[in-house]
C-alpha cells in the first residue's frame, strides 16, 4: 500500500436526512456540519442486504448501501455509489454492526470506496476492511486534512492498531501478508498438557485458551496484541464457501494445500429455503442462489472436508451451523471460527468461538491459524433467580438496551457470563447468551464449563468429557469492567423495530401492537429448550380453547433435525398442529430473509425470537424481538402479549 493517501474523489456522508443523501447523489458536496447528524448503527444488512449477496466478486460494486435507511426511506439505488465517484464514506457510531459478511466491505471497495471514517466500528467489519485493503479511521481530523488536499501518511491510519494488524494493512491485506509469513503446522504447546494454568499473571479463561493455541513464533501475548492462534475447527456456510474458496485459490493455487481438512466443515443452511423465499422467487434471484450453491458444493466435493447438506425429501437442511457446532463438534477449551457473526454460540460450552470474514477463513483453511487480538473481558454477573417466564433472551435484550452497550462500549470485548442465574441455566439457554454477543458488539461470549457442560456432552453427544483444572478464569483475573444484574429484576423484554438495542420491558409497552407474523426459530431460538418454551405456551393455549387466529401466522423452525426428533419424542407435534403452527425444517430461513416467516410488505408486523431486527433483515416489515414465550403467547392473541398477560386474560 502507498506510503501516503490522497483524496481523489468525493465523500459520501451517511446522514440521517434522506434529502442530504439524495442531494449528494445528485452532485452536491457537503461537509460534516452541513450533512447534519450522521446515522449510527449502520448494519451490514443495510450495506449489502442478503438479496444482493449472490456473487462473491467485483460485481458487488453495484450494490453498496441499497438497504441503507434514512427517514424511513431507501435513498441509495443500484450503481449510485460507483457512478457518482465516491471514495470515502462517513458515518456515526458502531458502523458495520451485525452480520460478519465480507460482502459489505467488498461491495464498498468494488464501488470505489477506499476509506471509511466513523465514530466507531464493529470488530469483524473493521477486520474485514483490513483484510481486503480498505482503510478505516475514527479520527475525523484525518478527513479534514484529506479534504484540504493534504497527502496523509499511511501511519495516520495505523494509530491504535496492534503491530500485526499494522503489518497486514501495510501489506495491502491478509492474503498478501500471508504469502510471505511462516506457517508451521499447529501442534500442542507445552501448556496444552499441563493440568494447571501457565505461570504468570492471573488470566481469564479466554486468555488461557489463547495461550494454549498461540502460533509457535509467538512466545507470549498480552492484552491488545494481535496474534495468530491455531483453530481446532474452521467452518463456512453456503453464502461464503464459494467466496472463501475463490480467495484461497487466488492466493494459494488450486488445489490448495488444506491443513487438517477433517476439521474444516461446510454447512449448507442459509440458502436451502430460497425456493420458498418471497424476494428470491419474485425478483428472479434463484439463479444467483444456484451460483452460490455451486461454489459451496464444489468445494465440499473437491476437498475431503466434513459437510452438512440439504435434506433429501423436504426443503431444509441437517441444521444451522452454530447449533450443529454445539451439538456435534466444539469442546471446552477449543478454538472454533466460522464465517458468521453468531459463531460465539458454542461459547456456551466453554470454548473460544468467534466469527471471521471470508478472507480470514480462507487463510485458516490453508494455514490452520486464525487472527485475533488478545481481548479484554467484561464480566457479566447475573445473581439470583430469573422470574417464571423470563429467559436468557430477555437477559440479552435487557443488556442490549443499557447505555454502555448501545453506545458501543463493549465492542471487541469478551462477555464472560457468570453468577447463580447463569449456573442454573441449561447449555441451550447459555448458548442464547453467547450467540447474541454478536448484537452486543463483543468479540465472543463464554461460560466456564461445569457439570452441566459435562452432562450436555454426555447426553447429547455421548462424549465422556473430563473438566481440567485450568478451564476457569483465575480468581484475580483482570476485567475491563463487571456488570452485575439482579436476575429477579428482569422482566419479559421486547426490542422495538430497527435495532436489537431498542429494548423495552413488555409490560411497559404503551399501546397495543397487532401482529401479522410470529416466528420462532433460528440458531438463537430453535434449540430444544426453546421448543420446550413454545410448547408450554401453546399447550396452555390449546387447553384453554385458543389457537392462532386467522389473520396471524405462527412459524416454528427447528434449529437442527435432532431438535425435530426431540419434539417428536416429547409429543409436541400434535399440540403444535392443534394450535395452528406452520412447522419449518432447519435452515436460517426468515432470519436471513430467505424462507417462510419473512414479511411480504412494509405494513407487516412481526414478533420474532431471532437475534436481530435491522431494517430489511426479515423482509420489508417491522420486526419486534422477544423471547420464545412472548412469541408464542403473542401468536395466540394476534397482538404482542407475554405469557403472564395471556394467562391473566384467559385463565
């Protein structure tokens, strides 16, 4: 990369005012002051909606920001950024939140964007920019200097970045760096065989796991250091396998020399229900889906990797990648990385699991290593007992509405969950806590493994796992901060449409909200215990003469086929049928705006147990987030209702 950077095009300010956006597209230039307030929380769902992610090359340059919403409008159309000659994008806080899709920065890069200036960035998004060669900064004075015509030294864009990241940025991206790096075969470090933690300062569990997986060329690492660590499991799903393979072959040749291919997994889960998806059928997108699927299946066919595919007899898959990782693969103390921001799901088992972009995964397939920064940890201590009808989903929605989280104060941190309420949770419920660290802005989530973990591994997987003494945070480990929550003070929660952080206790909802769709499923809410919750509400409803009203539809989607088998064994399916449920086989479905449960028009109102409700995430309508209990209760009444409110009204 050049030693100096100059501005050779225009600046696009992502303003809250759609008229400002439209004026910029028409050729008018603005300043930060005249552009008005900048949009915060611009998600990757808005930068590249899932319906444009049907290619993994420069053609994405047609689409950046086509899902960007300002003033209730979508002011940026296809080819707008590329045609007008923008080179810099400017936005507010938490830019690039949400999905880990590398399609978003690749679309920006392919449209001509070379620099993103924002008040703060989400971790995965910024790392993806580093990997493909887009510069980022939170220093608005750098923008002022560029606008003044100054040639700004590249060093200005490296400030505050760890040494490894600086090297990658200077190299022009990760794969350019990787071709000249040393990649010894990962193997056990001395500490791997020790029964106690390595000597030295007290460490958190995540720090201990990183120590045991460090690249052999790194003797030790401190918080804030950029490092490569050996990954026990590396996975991709059908949206990104083709992109990963494309990048890998471009950097390492074809066939590429995969490291430990039996520990690489290809999951077919995000696109399996596309033939039932409204926009994919309506807009003629199925050929594009077929293109992505061919990239996925050809990789699975050409290399001896593990693969989980589509069902043979009905639309659906074997399971969603995150759920299958916990059901079949991840173990306490291991490292797992995947092409999805909800990879921390498996942190419920006490492993270090985190999402990464396509470039990171492509590099890991060949080298066995994945990049991370030794993180600081935020301790979430949840004491006491949750009230009846309050779940882990309510806990996360409670955390999300806290000012410290909404402002981006936890970006890049580990969320280490503990306390009596967490110890009392099942692994399924703990997985909701760790899964939704993606929405909280953290690096990952983790729960120290205990006897419940051991019982889960034995009962679900037949694994006789023995906990080791090091698999816990040291008593005096240092935390960035500790958030203490009284579990009994948490009520059933909602998140208003637009952002998971728009939290409000359900009993405080000011007015009645009629719903058209209720959806229970996804990696967050398609587990066994989630279906226990759905069944508990629906059985009560059926016993009291209730069923889903005609104007409302309730979709329940299994996270894996093992969950479906569990529901059948428990006798849940007849209750679901009597209640008027539409059952959907495993897949990401409406959570990825790709299957049953998505909205059809902007007037539709959905209550959903998925993890995020960014604009366009599950169709054009409004999406409220809630727990499985509240989703099922709302479905029976046709309006947003908690289970407790339902029982009071019909008991």
